[in-house]
């Protein structure tokens, strides 16, 4: 019998993500997408920009966490859905992150019901103001 050759392990590339986060978050205009909604042109961003916004304020979150929060109803889903992706405006992103910080949550979601109520209320205000 012949033995099978061993598979070689690939090395993972290390990247300085902190530098990329801070650099891309400050450059809103470079990574946005122009969309026409109700006759108004808006710049929209993906969930990755929301993750960067949490990181900028010192509360690192992963895309998986945010998807889970949307599934559980803690975070509202964005009304902007294009080609199987949810997009957020800058005001929506800032609303979600600043409400999280105002609720006194550091790193962990200590009181999910209180945050859920506040973020839905603030998010609906922003959506009504911007999109309608």
C-alpha cells in the first residue's frame, strides 16, 4: 500500500486590523454606495461599517454578533435591502452605536431589553427623518 502524502498547513497572514479600522471609518465617502430612495440620493454602507463604528468607540463587535442581534430582534434590520445585503446610512450607524454607549453597555450587553427598546425607538426616528 502507498501512503498518502501529508497535507501541508498554510500560514495565516497577519494584518494590522486596528489601523485599517480607524483609517476606513474616517473616510466615509470612499466606501459608501450611492442609492436613490424616494427621490433622494443617499450614501449607504454595509454592516462592516457598523462593525467599524463599534470598534471606533472602543466596543469591538463582530458581524456574527450583529447578525445574531438582528435575528433575536435586539437590533432592527435596515429598511434598505439591495441584492441580498442590508445597507445603513451614516445616521443609522451612529444612532445604533451611540444608543449602545448611552445605555451604559461596555463590552457586554448588560440589559438587552432596555437597549432593545431604546435602539428601536431611536432607529425608527432616524428612518422616518431620513427616508420618508
